[in-house]
C-alpha cells in the first residue's frame, strides 16, 4: 500500500517570503501522480499543483512550484511571495497512474501541514 | 462554472440512525469519489464509481453503501450510525476514470449525537 508522509505539522512564514513544505511517499509503482491540495478554513479542497511521475520537469503554477525527486520519493511544495490568502492546511496526495492498473483510484493523502502566514 | 453539489451541507443524526448523503457531479463528469475527513485528520478515500459501476474501494465500513445513478449523481447511505462517523464527507468528480483532476464539492458535515 502507498503511504504519504508530511513531517511538518505546522509551518510559519512571513508575508512575501518563501516557504517549502515537505512530502515523501512510498510506492512500488513507476506510474503515478502526485498532488498538493490546499484546504482553507472553509474546508474546501482546492488543487494547487499536480505532477506526473513520468515527467522529469517540475510542475509550476504561478507562485507555486514543486521539487520532484523521483529516486528519493520526495515531492516538496515551494510557495514564493507568500500571501495572507495562502494560510491553510496543505495536503500532499498520491494516486496510481493508468498503467498501474488503476481505475478511478482514490487519492491517498498525507496528514497535512498547517501553514501560517505572519503579516 | 458549475461545481460539485453536495446535499445536505449539514446533518445531525442520533446513534443507530441512518443517513443519506447526495452528490451531484460537474455536468458531463462520469466519475464520482467519496472521502471522509474526521476532525483534524486527512481525507480518507471511501469508494468511487465510474459510469455507474463501482471502480475502487477504500476504507468504507460495511455499514455504508453507495451507488451512482443513471444521471451520474451518487448517494452514500450510512446505517447504524456511530459517534465516530461524525466527519466531513466530501464528494469529488472527474471526467473519465483516469488520473485527471478530482474536483471536490464543499462537503457534508455529519454530526452523530
């Protein structure tokens, strides 16, 4: 079974600075997808960024980028120019890819990192 | 743009009662997923459906059942409710059963007293 580990229960960063959230995962599959979801106080789950394991290039979405190290099974999220609206729980998630025999596979989430933005 | 609709948004039930949660996916989405998020926990995958057939099964208790209907909406039926079932229940939808983005609904908050 796949596992996702987020070792930082809470992180704090000054507004406008950069913060990196860590995520490691364990899988025997070679085809999979990794995600970062944001859950603000409203509890809505919002997709921040997605990475396909077969792509070596790290995904980026505006101020959000990842550092994907496949051999190390590491998938960290970097948030640049932190804004007050970035304050939320951040969940790292994994799902098998199509070639791993998966159908509509559910996501496996880490325990989350609570990100605090200091004004 | 239309999003995933879940009803009701809040539900209070007593122990041993039953509850039915409904999920209406984004139009044209044919795949539905159910997740349970307990207080202070990460979401746990329960079950998914693609084209009205069960596709993947996670940690869904035997007391729970779910189905997807011809219009692709889905219902999660929960019986013999326990205090530990109190949680936020998310439905997500996607187009196809591949690894496309799962769009989450706002959740149904179930409280069992």
